[in-house]
């Protein structure tokens, strides 16, 4: 956000504002890394605020025990932000961590590995998270990252295509455990439509093209 505001300030010739928001952007990056980054797992982990760690009003003492070290797709979203994909050593660590996280499934990326029956949990995968992680891997500039990005995109395109051929509809979420099945669970019947599913498929096709050299039916 700060970089966008800084860019617009530059267009208007407001050099002081450009500097102000560039500094704010750096401060946010440093804060995200200091609070969420976990070197051991190679991910940006969620952090739970604990009332026992309150130093003063609005100030908490950081404690590594409050990091949720479980694998979540959101742990890899910072790759999508330009500020975070310049550190190639860290990027390589994140890519390795993603590969071993268990989140990459036959039909895309699971949001979590928690089997709760809720709509954001396993085995459901959601289009925006697929897209952000694919874009982040592409931005990494590494051969490994780009190859993984295409692999994820093909898995996601394949399952969307298979479901559409069977049902004539696009869905809000998909079952990533097996190709060709739309998602379920949660508090309502899976919705058809669907804005972000349509948009992400179009974006991936624009980036990678229709994969004529690879079969788009589900592979058993």
C-alpha cells in the first residue's frame, strides 16, 4: 500500500511524500519479518496475541511460542509482495519449505491441512491464494520458483476445466485432494459463478497460455 501511494505521489511530483511512504514501506517490511518470519520452518507464520505478554496498553512482548507454526497457504503470501522477493536466499528457503509443507495437492494448494469440515480448511482450495502464490513464485526470478508456479497453475487449471466440463459451472472453491471435484463444507452449499475463480483462470491462461503440450483431463 505504501509503495502504491508513494508511486502516485511521484506522479504528482510530491518528492517529500514519496520519501515518507517509501520509509513507511520499509518499516512495514521490517515489522512483518521481525514478527512473522520463522527461520526454522522457512515461513511467515501467524502470530497470536497473548494477554499475558502485555507490557503496556497496545504493546505486547514478542514470544516465539505465540507463532502458529502449522502450515497454511497464507504463510507464503509475502512472496507476492515485491519487498519480500528480493532476498534470494530467503526465497529459496521459502520455496523449499512450501514443497515440504504438504499443502501442494494433486489439484492445487490446500488452504490448511486441518480437516474441520469448514469451508476454508482441508481439502478446499481457493482461487485467490493459488494466484497470489503463483505470482509470488514467478516474481522470485528463480528457475525453481518459475517451474513450481507453472506446476501449480496447471493443477488448478486442470481441475477447473474438468469440473466445468462435468457441471457447466465454475465454483467458488475446489477440492484439491482429487482433480475434477468442487469444494464443500462450511455453512452453505458451494456457490457457482464465480468472480475470483473466473478471474484467476483467465489470469493463469494469460500468463501461461493454453497448455497444448499437456493433457488437461484429470490424470488418474
